[in-house]
C-alpha cells in the first residue's frame, strides 16, 4: 500500500536536486540513500572478495586496453 509522507520544503528541494532524471521518483532517491547504510549480502561480500583476488592475480582488463581494442579515444 502506498502512503504519503510530510517533508519540509528544504528537504524537498534537496531531493529534487538529487534526481538523475526528471522521471526518477523520490522513492528511488530515498532507497539509494538508504542503500549506503544497509549491510551487504553474503553473496555480495563473496563476489567482492573474488574480485579482489582476481585483481591481485592480474586477471583484469584496464580501461586503456579496452579503449585500444575498440579504438576509442
């Protein structure tokens, strides 16, 4: 069920400035803000650790290599 919340005009202005595009909802903005404070899932933690290991082992491609491969300046 959707609901309505009350916020100050000052907060509304700040939320409006955070929009990446005109159709982005305030709910999306609030979720993005909350996401920064939420605990990472165990799966995400494992994937981060795997990525760190691959980087240490040199199993990665640099942006420069990709640009060269696709002839991007």
